[in-house]
């Protein structure tokens, strides 16, 4: 249920890959918007899935987009029983949307749901954004402002900042060290920072070449963040979250460091 007093963000998935109890990245903003669409989307009841009108994507990697085609297939019949419903709007960088068109919705890996059930009335429509753009999402009477932030990854990627009464809820997306992020956030009242740390420091080399953070590089990023901001760590691999959090806490004693958890809710 959507919060009547503020903005609600539910964590559907926050793991870097899959295993029992591990879901890849997805957040539900109120009832109508997904921020990334990893395997965590599959835990939503069908009724909740049919309410989703917008999906915003940080980048094109499979762990962040793989629920989109299955969601479209699941909700198409029920959603279009209501003649007033339009397509689910999928928002991303032009390069992200081009990857979806070429490699996913190509009638080979998956049917092209940007043309199904008809070209005139598809279940999905694709909408490009740019870094710095502010998206208005959700019903007009309680539209949410989501700003597109820069990220540094192996493919074109972004993070997001959600404007809320309690302050900005910031999601880094998949990123390595990213000076542009801190420049964009300078001077803002940040309520929560959700930032990735995909590997432990013993695999820092792998984090570096794959465009991710490890505890040592995260510490350099957090040095630019006021100590009073709660920090939530996302994207560790299954079985590695506890060790990654311990390494971060051993290096960074200035911040409140907590692992993100599927089912966690931010009331903002």
C-alpha cells in the first residue's frame, strides 16, 4: 500500500546475482513505478504487477532488466482488459533502450512487446532520458520527481535521486568511483544513500575491471558524504554480503553502514 504521508520505496531485490533468498536489483516506488527490474520483481503478486505504469532503468545489464519481458507477458491480458490503460513506459538512456531493442525485444530472444499485442497498442513503450533530467512519475495527484544521476560502469549507466519530504533518497546504480555523482549531490539534504559494493577487497581487481566498487574504493567515495547520512550497501554477490559489510565497517567508521535487504521499506 502506498504511504499517504510521503514517498514509499520497497526493496524487491538487492543482490548481485541469484541463489535461494537472493533477488537481483529492483525497487518499487509507491505502487506504480519500478526502479530497475531484476528478479525481485517476480515476488510481487500479479495484482501489484498490473499497477506498474513506469519502469526506470539504471543500465542494460541482465540482472537489472530481465523481469521486464516476463512482467509484460504476465500483465498484458489483465491490463488491457481496461481500455483506459496505456503501455508500460520503460525509461532509460538511449544506449540502454537500443540494447533492449536489439538484443531482447527482437523476436528471437523474446517477442517484441513494443509491438504486441498490436503496433497501435503495445504493452511496452520505450522512452529515452539523459543525465540531469528530472522525471515526473506516478499519478498526477502525487507525482514523484526522480532525477537522473551520472554513474560509471562498463556500459552507459546512471543512478537516481528521488525527491521526498524527508530528503533525497539516492541510488548509485552500478558504478565504480564516480566524482560526477558527488558533484551532482553537493549541497543536498540526503536522507538515505543506497550504494553498491559488488566485491570484497580480495577481488578489488575484478571490481575495478567490471566497473564496480569494493570496500577500499567505496571508502574513498564515502569520504565525500556527510557522516550523518545512513548508507545502505547493495549488490554484493550471494554468500558474500556479511564479509563485504565487515570489510567496509573496518575501513569506514564515520558512517552508519547497513546491508540493504529484500523486503526493506523506506518511508520518506
